[in-house]
């Protein structure tokens, strides 16, 4: 199920997007905005100024930053998930650099991290810390500004890109272990409900969202979730990324995503857990933090795992077919137009692999289409 499906159980949903939300039957009022985040931010402010909403959810990283960086922050007061007047909190929830450097102040365990502005300093630090090593830009999503350097040449290549773009790059100790995440519903910094899980089969890259989740029960999850809430005063839906170290079983926080993440989707999570949690959140009667705890069975997402299965799954394993059956089971709650859109995106990505000239032509057509902002 999509996020509108979850929210529609308690609210009448208005969707403001370049088009995707308009495909959902759970969106009662469908409004189109520009694909340019800065223009979309202005359009969102105008909409909020003329229409009342009980809850406003910013579900896109670029739009989240654009709302902060453009226009008057005072217009965000009262509905934005964090205090728009607090530069320190805004940086903490939007910058991978700030999160890694400041998390320890709040008792949040993170891998050893340092910020550099010179290639020579990066190479010297990496040789001391050892390879492999993580390089990070401040923003990006689905691993767009994250890379693993296994040697100095890879390190220099990755750091040069970030230094050219931002003038700084974060180097972080590589932790050998499993990726994990938590989807958290906060009420003014207090966790109302959360679902913690190990991530499997990330797609389309190794840093992307998981297509399969397994429940994670670890003593450090709730203290970290609570510490991040206390540090930010977050109000609404957020995602926290972790890595669970193999040797020590220590759980390290990697970053916070100040928006709903994929784990808020899914039939079981929506119907059995997050939907009633959202209803309590809206009524303001949440008293104790609740954890999603529905056995040990993995949850595969549709159609994401189907794409992973077609592309990369080891089809000789029983697990791959079990996950595929689970994902197809999720299709009962899927919306055909959204599945069709996701399939078109999948096909478009495959074009880039097998027919780069056709992909280049499609990209040029899209740039022409997007050059005229949509304001309807």
C-alpha cells in the first residue's frame, strides 16, 4: 500500500506532486506542482496559505531542503516537522555531515567520522584509518552521494567529486555488517511507534532502499530512536538508517531521513500497526512508544522485489522464490496505475543499460518537457 492509503484511514488526503500522487485512488484532492523543488516549495506555501490542513507531510528530500532554503521560514512554523528557526536542528536532519559529526553530542553511536577540504588530507586519514572507507557528500538519497573506496585511487576519485561540488567531504569508518533501518512516528520528539528492520536486497544500488525487510530486535534501537527525537523535537514520520556490526553486534546510526520511508508501506505495517498509530497521533492520545513486532517473517515489497528478482536475485535459492511470493501477496493492496508507473520507470532504467542512445534521446525529451514549470 502507498502512503496515501495509510493516511486515508484517518484523513482526507490532498496530494501535491508532479504527477505520481495523482495516480492514487486514495488521494481525494489531486494537485500538480513543478518538478523544480524551489518552485514546488513556493507552490506548497501558497496552497497552505489558502487551505487548512490537519497534517502536512513533506515526503521528498529535495522539497524539504527547498522549503528551508527558499522563502520565509516563518511560513513553516506550526506545521514543519522540526523548528524552522533552529539552524542547528535543520542541519542535523538534512546533512549527512552534520549528523555524523554531532550525533555523539546526544549519545547517538556513529562510526568514526571526519570532515576534510583537501584531497591530501583525505588520503592521509584513509591510510591511517585503513581501507575500505566510506566517502559522503552532505545530501543525496538512495546512495547518490555515498561510496565505498577500497583503495587510494577510488578514494581520490570519490572525494574529488564531492570537493568540486561542496568544497568538503566526510570520511567515515567502514563498518562491516548488515544494513538496518527504523521507520518512526514521532510526536514532538517523543517516539509514538516504530518499526525496526534489517534491510535485504537493496535496489537499484547497494545503498538504495531495501526490497525485503526482516524484523530487527536490538537493545540499542529504542534508545537511539528516543535520542534522535529528543535532539530534534521531530513531529511526524521519519526514517533512521543503521549498520549492525558483525564482530561486536554494535548498532551504529548512519543518518536520519526527515520524511516517510518505504517501511511505512506494506499491507501488514499499514493495517496492523501504523494506521492505528497515526490515528492516535492525530488525536494526541499516544502515551507509550509501541514497537512493530509481528514475528520473524521477512516482508518483501511489490513491485520492487519483482524488479530485483528479474535483475539480480540468485534464482537458485529458495529464499528468492519465497520473497517473490510474499511480494506478489502484497500486490493485493497495490494500485494498478502506480504499479504501471513503477514498471515504466524500471523499463526506462533498463533502456540505459541496453540502448544508451535511446536513453539519451528520452532524457533530452524530458528536459525539454521539464523546462516549462508546471503550475496548475
